[in-house]
């Protein structure tokens, strides 16, 4: 994780899970920003500082951001937040829950988030701004692109490739060596045993 006080973008469910992971890791959290909540209210035990305008008054050298925007079908809002503030010079912390098991040869991009109970095996790589959610398993030599959401309980077998912006639904299983294209939505509970093209939607037992 990057050094510096943390500001969490968002104050919903995913943000609260991240706040707990940060607290368990001993990180100092300055607060959260969320335009939907009144300034000074509390979320996950930390203060809401205001809306997006709050970040405009912060120095990127003094804080590090955590992207608390989740999503169930599209990663576009999360991607937009990351690109907007990255373009203004801010950096995003990589968050790893203490219970996650990550191979020393695996790599995590800037702002990647690995949640409780995850396993990431040898040679795997997780792209910037991606989420590996609760109890997901990413096996050896998998390549997960940028701003991907691997939802809770997903199993990626060895050497799976997942393109940028894709969402792998809760409990899906992807067989070894399969490639999933960019901006693709894999339905919850699917068994994916052949390659899936870019921009596919609601793929089940492909």
C-alpha cells in the first residue's frame, strides 16, 4: 500500500468493506467523500468530508486515494473515478485484506483491491484499479486486466486471461486457459469453458 493519509472515494457497502481492511492494516484514514451524504456524517466509523469538491482542495502529495466504488454489472463508473483523479495527479492505494493469501511472485497494479479470504497464486497479475472480491481464487499465471471486478467466490483456474473492464459474476468458475474479452459481463454462477469475446453480456455456461 502507498504511504500517506487515505481518502476513500464513496461511502457505500464496498467502501465500508475497504475501510475495515484499511483499519486492520493500521492505515490512517482522513475520511470519505460522497456527494450523496451530508458533510460530517459518518460511514464505517469515518467522517464524510463532503463531495468531489473536497478533493479539489487537497494536495495529491499529501494523501492517497482508495476507490470505494463497487458495481454489480458494469465497471464504467469505477473506471471513470480512477481516470479522473489519476489524471489530476492523485495516486491510488493498493488494498490487501490481512486474511488474503498472495504468492510472492504475483503482482498487483496501482489501486488493486484484494479482499478477505482471497487466494492469488504464483505468477498471477492483477491490473490497476481491479477488485478481487471476497473469497475469490485466482490461480497460477492468470492475467487480470485493469478495472476488472472478480466478484465474491469466483474461481479462475490457471492461465486465465480477463480483459480490461470486465465483470465476473459471483460464484462463476472459469476453466484453465480460457480468455475473456474486454468489457464483458459473465453471469453469476456461470461455468466458462471456452473463450468469450469483447463486449459480451450475461454469458452463462459459455
